[in-house]
């Protein structure tokens, strides 16, 4: 999809230059995602009282965790770009 969009803009070669960079950055982005979600879950579970804000933040955190797991699963299955290994 990205090379097609870049081709419309007249920069088809730029899409090919992005592929190795994205493959090399897969694992640092995965670590960043896991650290961010881990910190969010740690802070969510550390708070004791149940408030309306905590319930809403739990819903957002659960949805973002589900979305991240789905996108990373598709990435490592090779369905969202090339396989990283």
C-alpha cells in the first residue's frame, strides 16, 4: 500500500528505501510498546480506589493492549509488511 501511495506522489524509490529501516526498527518499537503498556498496567493496578476515571482508563488501556497485540501479531505473521526475521 505504501509504495503505491508513494508512486502516486512520484517517489516510488523512497518506499523501497523505507523497508530495511522498518525491518531494523521492529524490535526497538516492540520493546517501546511493551514498556509503555507495562507501565500503564502497573500504574492501573497500583491505584487502590475505584473511580469513574479509573474505569474509563482501564477500558482505554485494555483496548490499546488488544490493538497492540493484534497489530504486532499481524506484523510477525507477515500479514502487515514483510516478516522481520
